[in-house]
C-alpha cells in the first residue's frame, strides 16, 4: 500500500502532523519503535491513577490557539504547578518567591527580601561570571544558590557547577510576591484521564505500527510513502556521519505504595547533591482533588504511585531527554541540517529531529506550522 506520508514517531509532534494530514485526506502510516503511542507524554493507568511514565508533564501555554487546539481532544482540570523543594529536611516553595524568602530569612515584606538578595549579590562582587556557579550567585546570591540551585543543577548535568558554562543559567526567576504558581502562562492544566487519550484521538482512523523500528525496516519503508516526517534523532538518521549529538538522559523508579498520600504534592524536588534523585513525583496529585470535587473511584484512595527521577549520563542505548545545546553540539547539528537539505522528501521535526528542547505547547506550535507549510 502506498502512503502520502510515513510518520516516524507516534509522539505529540508526529501525531499532530498525522491528524492534520488525515483531515486533508492524506494517507498516513505512523510507526514507533516503542510498544505504545504518545512518546514521552504517554500516561498509563496504574491503580486507577494516571501515571506519567516519562516524568511530569504539565501542560501550560499563553497561546490561545494552542490551548483551544489541545482542548479538542481532552477536558483539562485546573491543576496549578506548585512544586516544593527539600534541602536537608527544610522545605521551600518554588519558584523563588516571598514564601521562600520568609523561610530562608524570616522576611515578610518584598523590600526586605530584595535587600537581602542585593546584599549577597554585592558581597559576591562578580561582574563577569566565568561558570554556572558564579552566574547563579551573581543573579540570586549565595544562600539561594547553595540551598536550592547548586546540588540540583550538578545532579542534573552530572558535573560540578564550577565546570559548567555560565550561559546555562541566563536568568533565575525571582518573584517578590506570595505566589507559588511555577508558570506565568495564562492557561495551565492536566488532561482528566491522562495524555494517552489525546494521541489516541489524533491517530483515530490512521494506520499505526508499534514495536516497529524505522532503522530495522528502512529498506522496505523507503518505497512505502511519497514523503517522510522523521521525529527521531537527526544524527542517527544519517548514521552519525559527523558524530553523535550529546544528550542528558533520565532514569525512573516507579513504586506502588499502600498508603493514601505519600508527600502531599505532585512534585517535590530534592536539591542536595547527596540525594541521587532530583525529584519525586506522586501522580495522583495531578488529578486527585482537581476534578471539580470528584474523588477517584476504586482503590486509588488507599494506594498511591510515586516515581523517583534520576538524572543519567546518556549513551546510545538510553533514551534521549535533554539536548546539550552548547556551541559544539549546535554547530554539529547545523552540519546535519545542511545535509538534510539534500533529501527534500524527508522532513525533520520535534525535539530529536530539531535537536531542541520543547515544552508541549511549543511542540504543537511547531507541528502545526510544519503541517501548514507542508500541506
């Protein structure tokens, strides 16, 4: 059977494109090497709890068009992301706000918090930061940096902060209000029933093959469609001709607990270096208590599911999560972009195809833009 488009990857980018192409009577085949659709936004129901299998995914955007678009496929609750951070048994609100500053210094008025931070910044006397540590201290002072930035960042990147370039942290959000909402976006929420249903609806009526690796079937797939949308790693597509693009990976440990409420919050960050994971996610809090007052049914009241998230060095056998967008890797990526121009029947999209970290709303924006230009 001949298709108009072969779409490699059943994640959000590929699924939006497939949905838009299908609407325009374009015949699509979507393949994915994983055993499920949804890519990294895949949610699995465990103990009547929608578990985010690849880390916390909280939808947020200020783009009304994108918000209306995603709401075609699911009803969203009013979940607000208010993570907390734990440092040596001390609890702080994130992002850095007046609740954080009150806990750190006992200050109540924004003016006093501002003076504390300014005093520490001046004492540090860093005019030209040479590394991430100096950059962070020059932005927020030593106290916030040492308790809430240093350990978390070093775990995340697998290097000491003094070995990391300063450009990684361009700014650290500091709010002189008592507002724990992590995002500034107008729209925010979690789909009631999880994310997988969204992809199921997008791919309804479209041919899908799972457990199907593009590179293992490349010969037979080469003649199956007029064009290819490739959302996998662009360097792997070209058999690493110029070398591998670097990533950071993640490792997850998920556990079912025989208790109703483990930590009282969906996301708790652990900022000290000695604790190997960066955060614990308790999945029921993404929806529990936020579904217009309705409690979950069944045994979800007496059990909970938690996931510990560990930063991990990336190898080609591990999942790619965060592109290392430093000067060397960006230059390498541009070489692959130039190479891709020689094959106009292949479109590269998404986080891996474009070597860029995207929030979900930006994935939709880019996929819709790609669909409009192509279709």
